[in-house]
């Protein structure tokens, strides 16, 4: 019975593999690969497409079509800076894709607390599980990110790759994935830890893993959309310029509780003064 239940997860993953890879590649190139390799390829190829399509559209709007509207002209990164960020991201993306692949492997083998359908728990419990998932994830990523700064070897050998972009005119949406592969894996590890301890709807987990890439690009566009209590680009840009504030992921609540929050309004007031 347990094997039959777990087969549901494998069937869902297989369906995604067939639909997505079937539209991107000839079956002869992926059809004979082991299931786990098909899953990795299904995550990696759309990841590349999402990165380039959303990145180009994002940059076209804020740097060319609406030039000077959302970002001051003197804060627009150079094409050279953006190309360097793309290069770093492309080198790391194959390794990034291994972590969501691992998470699906763990789910399919029954090592997590994922469930297949919302109807198994009902909508009230499902909503509670999503809240718990995001809460545990926020705590985990906050501390992983903060330790990347406070443990010197981790910063020098891993996180510094991302923090060479430390001024507004060097940060762009492309910088969202311009991270050392080891750094990216460590900071995303809380996603796996969370599904080991929190009951989680499988498709919701997959969706949130995909959303990570979009969120990473959003918080690096330097546009202060005044998204409090969300950790928008206004807060995250400060993180890149001070190195010791705003470690949070989706929200500011961990920074607020632990005294590492610096509000963009406060920072702007200091500069004016």
C-alpha cells in the first residue's frame, strides 16, 4: 500500500518530465535516461528559459522602455556588468537544478512528509501547512544567509561571488542567480529540511521551488516597491550595500525580531540628513 501511494509522486514527476521535455527536445535525447536524470533535465532547461525570458523582459522594461522611471539613470548597470552576472548564473544553474531534483527523489522514496492531494488533509490544514512551510523556510534561509556573512571562510569562498555586486549600479535582476553554486545549494537547503519536518503538498512544494528563481530576480531589480512586510528589492538592495542588514528571504520579520532590519526609509533619511 505504501509503495502504491509513493507511486503517485513518481507518476506526477514522470508526467511533468514527458510533457515539458517532450515540448523542448526530441524523445531520442532524453527518453532512455534514468528517471532522476529526466527530472534534473526537466528542471534545468525550463530554468534556463525562465531566467532569460523573464530577465530580458524585466531589464527591457526598467532599463530601456521605462528608462529613468523606476531606476535613476546613473544607477542603471552596464551591459558588461549584466553579461558577467549572466555568465555566473549560467555556470551555476546546472548545479542549482540538482537540489530540487534531490527533493523530488526524496519525496518519491517516502523520506519526506509530502502528501499527494489537498483532499487528503482538507483546505484548512493545507493552508496551515503552507504557513508552517513558509515559516520554517524563512527561519532556515535567514540563518543560512546570515551565517554566510558571519563565518569568514563561507563568505570569502562562497558568498563573496554574489556580493561583488555591492552598489546599485552593479545590481540587476540577472544578479539573482549570480551566486557560487555551493552558496546557492546551502541557501536553498532549508527547502529540503522543511519537507522533512512539515507536512507539505507535493505540487505546492514544486511550485514554491520554481518561484524561488522569480523571487531572486525580483529582489535584485533595485526598485523600492514599498512591499513591507515582504523583503522586496528596497530592503535587499540595502543588504548589498551594508552587508549586515536584511538577511531575510520573503519577509522582514526575522530581521525585525533579531535587530538586523534596516528600512529603506530610514536609510534614505540618514543620507538626506
